[in-house]
C-alpha cells in the first residue's frame, strides 16, 4: 500500500476524537527553529494537554489504528502513545554487524527529520500515487518509514507493524543504497539535487510541466518548456535527508515519481523521473 500525499508528512486527525478520514493536513503546523523545542510542543504542550487534544481514550486510540497516517501523526505528537507503542528494547539491525538492542531509544530525536518544511514520498508510477486511497489496510501490515540520507547513501528504516489491530514501532533496520531499482535512482538523485550542471543535463528537452494558473485558482496550465529554462523556473528540489513511507510500493527500473508535500500548508510538487537510453531524466514537473 502507498501513502496518501497529505500535508503531515500526513493525515491529521480532525477534531478531538481523531477521525480516520483521509484529509490533507499538516504534520507540524508551526515548526520552530528553537533547539529546545520538542515534537510534543509542536503543536501540543505537555503530556496531559497533548492527550486531551488527541483524545486518546480507548475508543479513539482504537480508531487510530485504522489508517497508518492517522496513527503516525498521533505517535509523533503524543509522548504517551510513543511510550506505549514502541517495543522496548528496540531491535536495531545492521547490514555489516550483528543486531543490537536499544535500551534508550529517543523517538523525538530519531524522527526529527520530519520536522522540516516538507516531506517526500516515492512511487513507482503515478497510478500507485493515485490509487492508494482505494487500498484496504490488511489486518497484519508492515510499513517502513524511511530516513534517506542522500549525502552518505544510507537508509534508516523505522518498521511499524500492525498486529492484532494495533500499530507499533517494532524495529529499525539500517542499510545502504542497494544495486536495485530504487537504489539506482537514489544514487542518481543524490547527484541531481547537488550538482547544478548535472541537473541541467538531466532535464528532458522539452520538459512537460503542469503548473497552477494563478488567474484561476482551480485551473492549471499544461505545457512544455525548453530544458535551458529550468534553471530560472525550477523550484527547490528535495536534498540532504529526505523521507519515504514504504507501504507496498513497487519500483521499476524506468520510472520514479517523487511527491514533495508541505508540512504547514497544502502545497505539493510532483517530479517524474524516467530512464531514457540508460540515463535518468526529469521528464515532468507539476505543482
């Protein structure tokens, strides 16, 4: 299953009782640069107040488990939920050395990569992105929340498992970019987002764009631009550390769709990359 691109990193629960509806909302409506500010203070202050805002009684706690997006939003904002829904000690699996058990796992620090201005999700094609709302959550499910470090080529997988109807963070797995379809793309993209010359060479000519029509809020402009216009037209492309939620997406060798969603607004951008004659290229941009 794939995740709906909501403005949270995800689906925010509406009202005090947490609806399971898949509405677009902000994960962190008002992020702060204050080093002392924790996830619990964004936007909830204090454990008791946070629990009140989230409505974590037996009924609403059970409702959280229907949609992973809703659970994750609550997990990131509730100290009590993080404590109750994190396996202790937490198993950390490495690719090059034996696994270890974490006695002092700190979710606030480990998941702080979600506190920026946007989050990203990777799909194998546009149909995966569009069809995710039609998919049913299986009773026993595994979702991998990925912290992808484009700087050093590593991925940290936070594995959430739903067993007996309840989600919990069950393990962490570290890995490097593999020689597979997704790893091949990530290796390309790590250079694409940091090397301006390489980026220009990797833009399709012409480039298909679909952008908002500022004269018509509900309309869009569908057209093409020359590749050399990208440098003056292009938005900020995700770089450094990006995120991904693996809910069953399958990645092929020739196409990756990256969706960039704002965490405090309803804005989103979609970058479609296609492998042409052995080389990855940006072939479509939408906002």
